[in-house]
C-alpha cells in the first residue's frame, strides 16, 4: 500500500507502476496528499475524516469516485476528472 506509517501524514511520491484502483486512507490523520498525482490509474479515493486543506486530483484522470468529506479543504482541484 502506498501509505507508509514510517512517513506519517504523507503519501510516498514515487512513480507508481502497478495499477492502483482504490486507495482508502480515511481516518488516518493525514494533512498532506502530496504525491497522489503519481497514482494516475486511481479510480477511487477515500480520504475523508483527515486534516487536508488542499486536494489536487487533476492529474488523476481515471478518478471517478472521490470521498473527501470532513476535512478542512480550502482548495479542491478536480478540473480534469
């Protein structure tokens, strides 16, 4: 799974080669989803109940389902989804 407890509150920003269909990082005290743009095959993202203020999934062009409720979002970019 791309979420690492050794790097708290972050998604590893590395090239993702295997298809990632669903990512559920709900209720994980995450404050930053930098690196989510590498998950270009991502279809579902569940990131509700965290501390996100910015979420940019514009590079996640396969994304069809986003659950990001109960965060502190000031900026949500879904321009290409």
